[in-house]
């Protein structure tokens, strides 16, 4: 009995001994722990940083105004008698807009005109009296004192005539002010008052706002840092010389569409706003169809061309606490985060001003949770 048990135990031991190597070979890779480390190494794409040319587009929120915005205000007192235009209408320079009751001013003008005629008649009489005395003085019939008196009377009459003419012209100006005309061609804005409304030359409200929108002024602000970069980019001894070298700018309208006309930057404010630390800039756009109006908003797009700069894909960067990082590939394929300074954005790339040099190798994907010192298997981007 014991011999049988011993034989069975021996057979089982042999079978187990033969299976154990197969079990271990099935669990492993055949090369021990070395191959296990390779399987745990991240395989990530990398690229070499190179230099090239890039176009940078910067957008600035802007407020649009017409070339000329005129507040139409009354210059005389009275009631609004006629309104010749409607809101939104296009008018030409010199076209009547409003009429204020002019009866009082017409009578004042007529009275001043009558006074002018009377003064001019008195001047004629004084002139005749002077001329009549000239031969009498020459013939020693009368003394020259009478002639001098006549001359003084004529001069006084001439001054009175001139004064009456000035009063008539002043009365005519008031009469002319009773009809308000368009000083420029443009579009009529809101008309808050109606017929019969009492208006005054001292009132704070205007009758309407007239906008000449043949050209549109787009006002926007640029930070001090952006302005310094902007100024250093262009050649020229003065700001005006630099502005002549700026490429035409574009305008994105409020609905996101691109305005058909290109504009130019015309002026830059002479000082920075201390409250905002920015400078005000004006771009001018032609507006032949009158599509844009005063009060519209948009974004001015300035494109700048950079030569021989370092370009890094945005997808290869990580932003953390207002800093931009890339993952730099070092010796032994170990990675290290590197802070970079971004000078601008060109398409899907960042323009790097510092933090990298040509020839550096960076990881382009999978960097979000990649600790410093991690060994990776780099794969070159094609």
C-alpha cells in the first residue's frame, strides 16, 4: 500500500515540475524586468524647434464713430414749426432740417432794415450839407468852422448808418437761424422733439444728431506693452513715420463678419490713460455704402509680420498661473518643464521670444500630467 502511494506522489511531482516553467513563461515576456520597463515607458511625439516667418493678428475691441458727428441745436428761441426730415434719412449739406417760428425775428429784421434806410438817408443829407459849404468857405463867405462842423455831422451820420447796417445784419442772422440746415452730408439720428415743442438756444438737448459716415473712425486702446512692441516693429524716427509703414488693418463687425473695406491707422493719442495704462488709437475705414453707423462696435485686426522667429505649436504648451510652459526633452530622453515668453500668436503657433533656442526638442502632446524627470520614448513628428 505504501509503495503505491509513493509511486502516485512521484508522478504528481513530475507533472507539476514540468508545468511550472510553462506557467512562468506565460506570465512573463521572456526577457525579465527590462522588457517590463519598456512597456511602461510613455511613447510621445516630439519636434525640433526651428525659426521661420510668421504673421501675427491681434484684435482690439473698438467703438465706431462717423467722420463728423454734429449736434443740431437751436440758436434762437421759439416753437418748432416744421420738421423736414425723418430719423435715419440721408441729407445733403445745406438741406433744411427744421424751422422755428420766425415771425418775431422777421419783424425784428424789417425794423432793423428800416432803421438802416433812415440812417443812410441822414448820411446823404449830411453829405450834401458838407458839399454845399465847401465853395462858401473857399470864397470866404463863411468861416471854416461851419465846414468842420458839417464834416463832423457827416462822419456821425456815416457811423450811425454803419451801426444800423450791423443791426440789420444781426437781425437777419437771427432770422436765418430760424431755419436749421445740415452743415454736412450724413444721416439723421434720433429726433426727440415734435412739432409745436418749445425750443431755446440755452437748452441742453439737441434737436438731432447728424453723422457723416462716408468714413468711419474706429477707436480702440492698446496696452503699454503692446504699444512698445508695436512701435519697435516699424522703422521711422517719429510715430507718424512708423504709422506710414503699418499694413492696412481689418475690421470684424459685431456679427463676426469681416468688413469689406480695409482701413489705416491714422493717429495715436499723445498720452497714456493713467487709469487704464493704455493709449487711444484711431483707425479710419472708408464706408461707401453707409453700412457702418456711429455707435456700432467691432474689432480692429492688426496684422504684423515677424521674420526669423521661433515657432511653437499651441497644442505643445501648457498654461499654469499666467505662465506658459513647454516640456523640453533632455539627455537620456528625460523631460523637464520650461517656461517660455510668448510674443504673439500666429495661426495655431506661438511666437517665442525667450525660454527656447533653435534646435531644442519639445514634446508636442500628452504633456498635461507628465512629471519632470520622466523618461519617454520620443517619436518624431512628420
